[in-house]
């Protein structure tokens, strides 16, 4: 895997893909697992940069590029993160002192064992729609990162818990005030362990095929739908007996296509 920071968009001639491409992608997707135990082997910074270069090829409306990455691979900062996590559990009054101490020690040990941690954030926006799109795009970037790590033989874990969200973590890593934390990603070579038995229910159990009718008299391709009732008033003035004056007026007015239903109104997304 070799991805330079100045690489152009991938070769467009490959966009049609092939069954081999689909099989390879499927192998990586199904092979991704959440890994919490890592070997004592550092991850080269060049490898991390390659993964991040792939991460940013996520779908992103308006190309706002909202993602930000804070990489921790030094022992000093890692130790401070471990201490932050331990302090959070020790200060949790909902736990017994014994449970709080046990969980504090466990979390600290996990963080100290992770070769590389990447805090991922997204830039907030005052516009609610853009803000949501920025968050969604950054989540897609995280998935790209996890899949790229799997392809590179690395294990990964997407943590959204108390350490990731802690104000002390933001201060330690210098996270901007307009940034929202999306997760703390653990990266490293997986330690030998029992094979994961994780599985997923078939997508068919969560899928509904919808053949929607025309909406508001306008078909989704932007052409007028056929008249459902030949007796109704039309723009040409054909009136059915018994239709009220209010109905006549409404039917005789041009019908505007609902926003987003005509091809011409679709916004291009990257």
C-alpha cells in the first residue's frame, strides 16, 4: 500500500470494478474486527499516514473535509491518557470503590498497551444540516480507516467512551473548541487471541424494497404522473361533475414538483 499525500483522485478507468474487486473488498469488510489486545510492536508513522490518506476519501457533501486527526504514538502522552481514563473511573460515584479501582486499572492497562491512538474529530458548523453532514462524513472516514487498517494487517477499535469525550483529553491533545469528538481509534498489530465469533444477521432481515407511487402528481423522474381519475379537473379545464370550486382552483393551478424529486433539483454529492 503506497498512498502519497499529493495523490490525485484514483484512476477513473477502474470505476466499473469487477467481481474480483468486490470479492477483495468483501474479504476486508468481513475481516474487520474490534481488537482490544495488541502485540508489543510499534506501527510505523508512514503506515499510519497511509491509512489516514485512505480515510479522507470518504463521501463528503460540499467537500468541507471536516475530519481532524490527533495521533498519539509516544509513551508520555499515552501515559497521560491512561491516567485520565483511570481518574474518570476512580471519580465515578455510581461504582463501588472496588469496581472503580478495578476498571480504572483495566482501562489504563489497555491504553498503555495500544501502540498508536488516533483521536478523530469533525469541525462543527452553525448550519444544522451541514453540521450533520460533517459528522456523517467523518464517521465514513473512520470506517475507511478501520478497513484500511484491516487490509494492512492491523487490528483496530473505535472507542467513543469517557476517555474520548473527556475535557481533559481535549486539553491534552489541543482539540479545537469548534470540533466534535467522533472517537478514539486504537491501532496496532493484534495479539494472538481466540478467533472472534462476531457475526451479523442477514441484511435481508433489515431490508424493505419500496416501489413508491408518484408524489403530488409528479413522478420521481420529473415527468407528470398519469391522471388517476379522468373525471378530475385538469390544467386544460376538464371538470368532473360535483367537483367543488376550491378543488377546481387547486386542480387548475400548476403543480410544483416537491423539492428533491426531479432530476434537475438533485444536488451533486461527492
